[in-house]
C-alpha cells in the first residue's frame, strides 16, 4: 500500500493527476498544499486535492518534486468549492484551482538545456576543423559548456555565451540540444503586510442614523449572522436607498461575532471607495484587504496570504475574490448581484455570485445580495421563498427618484430632420445645466467614433479579418478596430470588396458624442469616461475626482458611468440611445436595457438638488424602456418573466450554451454533427436542444463557431447530460478545446 496524491494541474483537462510523495515529502504533501510536479517535460505547480491509499507499485507513479507550502493554501471548504465549480460548470478541474490559488511567486520557470549524443559528436567535429566561422566558434562555445551528457544548463546562461536566441534555436532544431522546463524556488523576501486598502482616505465616514427600512433589513441579516446559519437575503433597494449602510452594519455584526466577511463588487474601480469606507468604519484591526486580478502578483500574493493567516478579516474584491481564503466566514455580500461582470467569460466560466452562494452554504454564512434591479433569477428565487426578500423602497432623506422623460427620436426626426446623436431636446437640457452651473452625465453605450464603415455602392461593412463582425472606427487612433480580437487597420478610402470609393461611417460612439458636445458647447468643461479614454486606475480616479470636485461640467461615457457613483451635483442624466442593447440576439437584451436605464437614472438627484433624466429612444413603447423610465422593477419583472417562461429561458429552465469551434470550418461542422448525434436522443428525457446553428459570432479570432442551446427543466438533468456528452466527444476523438460549454450563460454572443 502506498499513499497517492491527486493533484489538480493547470491544464485544460477535466481530470486530476496521480503522484506519490517521496519519503522526505510524504507527510508534507497534505490536502490543499501546492506542489511542483513533472508533467510532460515541464514542471507545473498544482495543488493536492485528495490523498488515498492504493495497491500500486511505487515506481509506476511519478513523484512530487517539491512542496511549496508549510500550511495548506486551500482549506477543505475551498477544495469542496473548487470541486463544485468544476462539476457544475463542466470546467477543467485544474484550471478551476489555478483560478483559486494565489499567483505563484515562490518559484519561477526556467528553461534548461542539455546536450544530446548528437550534440557531443557535432562539437567534436567542429573542434577538429582547421578553421571555423564566427558562427561555428559560437556553437563550440555553447556546446563545449557541457561537461557530460546528463548536465542541464539554464538557457539564459547559454545565451550569454554568444550567438543568442537564434543560435540556441538552431542547435535545438539540429537535435544537438534538448530543452526542458524546470522550476526554481525564489528566496522569498518576507512581506510585511498590514492592509492594502488605499490609505489616502480622509476619515469622513459619517455614521448615519439608519432609517426604519434600513434598520429592518439590517436586523434580519444580523439575526442570521447570530444564528450562524446559511441564508440568502435579497436586498432590493432603489438607487440611493442606502444599501451600503446595511452592508456596513452587517459586516460589523459578523466581525463582532468573531467571524470574517467577504464583499464582492462588480468592478475593480468600485473596490477603492468601498474598502476606504470600510477601513474608516472598522479600523485597521479588521485588516480590510482588497483582492482583484489587476493587482501586481507580489502584492496579490501577499494580500492573499495575509487573509489566509487570519490578518485580513474583511475582503473586498471582484469576482475572483469569491475564492479568498477566509476562515470562519460569517457573511458574504454581493453588491449589484445582477451584474454580468460576475460571470467569467474565459474558462472556468463560473458566476462569482453563484459560487458565493455555494461557498456560504458550505461554510454556514449569511448572504446579502444587493441590487436596485435584481436579476430575474434572484427575484424569482425570492418569489419561491428560497431567498428572503428585504426591501428598501424609498431613497434616504425622502429624496424623490429622478423624473424620467422619454424623447421619441422618430418624432424629433419628423420635426427637425436632423440625424445628430444629440437631439434638440437633449441639447436644450444640457444648455440649461451649463447656465445654472450644475452638472450632467451623458451616457452613450458604444465605444469609438463610429459603429462601422459601410460602402454605399455594394452595401458591405468593413469586417474584421478574424471575426465575423464589423470593425469600429476610432478617430483619434485613425483606425478601424475589432472589439473582440483587437485587430486593427486604417479606414479604407475604397471598398475592400468592390473597390468603389463610396465609403461612409455609420452611427455615433462615445468619441463622436464628445466631439459633438465640444462643438455645441465650446465653453463647457467636458470629460470622457470609457475604456479608450481611461486605461488605468489612476486615469479613472483622476477623471472621476475632477468631476466630483466640480472641475468638469459634463461627463460623457459608456456604462462605466452608470455604476455606483454618488455625485451630488448631477441634475441631468442624458441617455443618447436606450435602444442599442435591444437589437442584440440575446434573451437578456430587455433585462440589460432595463437595468442600465434604472441604474443611470439613479445617478441623478442624489444630493439636495433635484434631478432629471432624458432618454432618447426609437421604441418608447417597449416594456423595458417604459418600466426603466418609471423605475418600476415589478412591472418589468412580471412582463419579462412571462416571456422567459414561454420561451423556456432562465430562471424557468437551466440553460447552457455549447459552442463547437475550429479554424477549419469542415472540422467544426463535422464535430457539431457528431455532437448533435449525441445530444439529440437526450430530448426524450425532457431536454430541449436547439442547433447546431451558426453562432451569432460565426467567426471569432479566426475560428468558425457553431452553437447549440441546451435547455433543461431540471438542473441535475442538464449537468448529467452535458458531462456524458463531453465524455462521448472525447471518445470520438473531438479535441478537448473544440467544445466550449457555458453553463448559465449571461450572454449568447
Ligand atoms: P445605494 O447603494 O442604495 O444606491 P448608497 O448606499 O450609495 O445607496 O447611499 C446613498 C447616499 O445616502 C450616500 O451618500 C449615503 O452616505 C447616504 N445615506 C445612507 N443611509 C443614510 C441615512 N440613514 N441617512 C442619511 N443619509 C444616508
Ligand atoms: Zn476580430
């Protein structure tokens, strides 16, 4: 009998791998420890997720080469959570655990080379020559550096011997050298870690006396925390209702009860303000710790271990922080729980909110999901009694919700015959704000200058070379850009298809709306907030800071504007077009539109000043726009729920989007047919399988894509079916990466 370790490795396979811990490491390699193991000529860092006794010959199993941790990186609860993510989302188990672990800063990969027998012979030949070229001299220097066959020398050292990368590559091709990748431990500098919550806050965190609605909600959550029980509270509070105060009170209660707290927010930018507020309120002892993927590796690792060792008791972070190694978890808060950014679009395609619920269940923690516009899924769960609904129906201080006016663009066009993005009504309202010295936010939910470039002669749009999507024009860069794969090219003067010179640009993006505003209001101070104008956290903070300080009159931008911000002098929010999302072939189009309108309307009138909202639209009668304008969540929910129920979409069915992809369209089509053969018979068990059909993005990054939608009345049926289907695909020799499964997709693009 020997003791085997199951190790999860960061490779795209749905299995773990078996290793044995050699004598000296036998007791060190416990569950949750990170280990270095050999894998296909490489050294990989994985994590031990199970140990078991087995009757096997020791020499048939490969050995762990190093144990990185003295205490397990992952707790038993986190290992269980990782296994849940892997099975629920059908994700490669090792990639799930890689997403859970801190960045590996303890070891670094080094490329090592050794000389082959052929290499030894070659260098003898070279040495026998009377005269040698420069290149041959360099080869002798490199190959002569090895004293015997087995010796391994780091590639970096060999490169310094002359000849550089090119020479080494040539010797590898010739078979004179052999490469392998090994891992070297770094001497770890002790990192003193207190808290990485930004320290430049001014302690102006007033403790508000809660109003009765806030108090009622907080009391309910406190009772759950005191009971130490898993329970999900859906905190449905209109914009400006003071949800943050409820979160703060609940976190205080969790800490007072000796527990820890996890707070998830949908965007990195929102971790700043919240962590500062928490630190001011809870003090340094709480060790408020920020975790997100944009932190430098060393800082992220230090922060992660501070939490692991118990110094950080409150974690504020984005999606991946759901795996923060807190122990004694008493409370989980998910702010803006409906946000699409909680869903990871790369493998593993988990939803941070749903993983948070499972985690809280595993650890007996209370949960608060907060939102002004809960997802259909969460609200339906509250309806069914699975979640407890807590409501904050009014704004704090009896401030009224903003007045929303719909501007019918069809009517404006009939009247003015102008096709400008900023209609007459909106321009007049902006002018009023400028005259009165208050501020306005202008939302245009498209990046770039023009949506695309079109040929008047043949009607073709200029498309991406790698994706079936029209390129977006960015004027300042002077290029057409793909928002999916980043391919770019100059805007052509003649049509690439028919060579006629009748190219024109269609549709206004944020860059163009900013330009129009500057032309219309030359004296106004105007800023822009989108992914093209702000690329770093500093730029982001700078522009928001300038707006908050009153140094800007108008701020134009994409949905980055709509989230979370609490500006007190904004008296107008203008929405350039409410319709952009509605045209997409996606069952969440109406929900997205409603959420965006409600959120953006929530940015107006948050201080003492009254706020107006103007929404330009071609479809003023659409229910998402109507309900968004009235900020009437229930009306929207009822209507949308009818549609989802009738169409068997979530929350009334479990949904998976399955994409079959390959560079060769023949392969993609063949595999899709095979998968259709596998999934088809499952319809007898109650599943609905739509497809294969061309995916909405039929080509992406050079790959052809076919799509299936799988709808199931029951979750377990969906998981079982897809698991079996993937196994069958593997048996048929369809490559692992060719079939992409997205369980609970947030978008079908
Ligand atoms: P929400 O997240 O629900 O939109 P916030 O939590 O941002 O709302 O609160 C809106 C504003 O109201 C903030 O400026 C906050 O400081 C303030 N606030 C919260 N609770 C109270 C209260 N009980 N009395 C007065 N002001 C409050
Ligand atoms: Zn592209």
